[in-house]
C-alpha cells in the first residue's frame, strides 16, 4: 500500500504576528506602569469635559493619615497597604494612589512617567498599524479570525464559552484553529480595545484637542476620554491575565516556543 504523503506544515504564527505579539507585550506593560504614574498625579476619574478636586468623581483613590481607600460612586472600599496608603521598601508610609512597585518610574515623577508613556505609545501605535496592514496582506485576519455565519449563533457562542472553562478542552486546544471565544476575544482586542486606547489617548492631548476637536466631541469631553482610557486599560489587563492562565493550562512551554519559532498547526495527511 502506498504511504500517505504528508503535507508540509505551515507555521501557526506568522513572523509579523510573533514580532507584534512580543512588542505589544513590552509596550503595554510599560504603558500600564507609566500610566499609573500619570494617574498618581490626580487619582480621580470624571465624566464630561471638566474635572477638578471639587467636582464629583465617579472613581477616586484617596487616603487619610492611617488608611487608603478606593471609592466607586457611593461605595468605598478600604485598600490600606495596597492603594492610597502603603509602605515603600524603606518602611515609610506613602500616600500615592499606586505603590512604587507598580509604576514606572518607581518613585513619583510625572514628567518621567509621561516620557515613558508617550515613547512606547508611538511604538505601540505604529506597530498596530503595520500589523493590520500585514495581516490583511497575508490573510491572517481572514483565515484565523473570520467569523462564519453559524459561529454567530448564541448557542454556538455559549457552547464554546462553556468548553473554554473545561481544563481538558483547554489542554487540547493548542495548535488547533481558533474557537469562537478566541476569535471574539482577539477581534475585540485588536479592533476595539487597542484603537480605543489610541483614540482616547489622542483626545487627552491638548495639541490634538486643538487640531482635532471632534475627538473630544466623540467621547463627550476630555475627562470622559480619560475615564474610557483607564477602563480600556483595565479591560486589556483582564484579557492579559486570562491569556496567561490559558497559556499555563494548555502547555506553557509549547505555547511560548510556538510564539517564538512559529509553531505548527495540526498535521495533514493526503
């Protein structure tokens, strides 16, 4: 009997996808930590065009002499030791919203925080634009992220979501085509959250606000854009944490090597 001819495997992750993945991981980490430094300068979020200490903030991190707290609307949560009131490496009590281990730089410097944030924001924005162009060119979006008509059915989405909570199914998913939940997650991040981060960041810039005033109107004011910016950052952080958990459950070594070397999908025989 003739032996089966094995079709050469193609890399599961294109080179551009791998480069963008690791560049994004670095940029988002640095922008998150430097963004927390910027937030420490005024740890309050508002809706609308204006916001100052006497205006109502829907979210605020504050402190007194002995406690730190997070306020969401009318709800107040004590966060002493973590937010608002914490001790540095030398045992001194600090009252910045976020502790030094979570910020860049570790000591408070609004100017340095902005330099780090804006520099890597440009790298991130250019990388996103190049990735989208290249993904359309090599058909990565059409082949891997395209949602077929039957995949939009609520029952199909629910079944995929339910399977995504089973450890056995997660372990078997490595190397296979993206399921419905993965497609929706990546579509939401690439085409909604990441562009939203860029647009709200531009809206907060006084120079861009003067040249492109429609951005402020689009988000209902600069303070609203700032709130959306931080909410989007929080959503990206949640995505990152879930992503790490899924990698750990599905085989961290194989997944990491695959994102470095390209990896391979399931073999095909003819």
